[in-house]
C-alpha cells in the first residue's frame, strides 16, 4: 500500500512492481484503491547515455462502453544519480 498526491489530495494506492522477463527493467504502477484506475507509473530508462527515471501520469478519465480509459498522459523524467565507485 502506498500514498501518492493526485489532484492536490492524498490517494491511497496499490503499488505493483513489475519486472520484465526480457530485460529485467522494473516498472512500478500506482493504482487507486477506490476505483482501481492507473494513476502513475515509474520506470528507469537510458536516454542519451544517461539513466533517467521516467514518471508517467494518467488523467482525464473517460468511460467508453462501460470501460474507463485515461485520455491524457504526461511524463516527467529526472536524471538518476550514480554513486561514485
């Protein structure tokens, strides 16, 4: 269980960690415990030779034929600092 601030309010979320079988990349998904909608995902990717943490935020939820979909997706990336070895 995790808490994440969404639309200026704290939301109780399930935090699900998925590790890819192909490349061992880890993605964390944050899913609302209230309506089970995906709110955010976080993963690390290499961009221009640097490791970056990429956060994807899902919003503008619409119901289509009884299923809910996020119509908007925004991303934010930050450089992951590597410890000196």
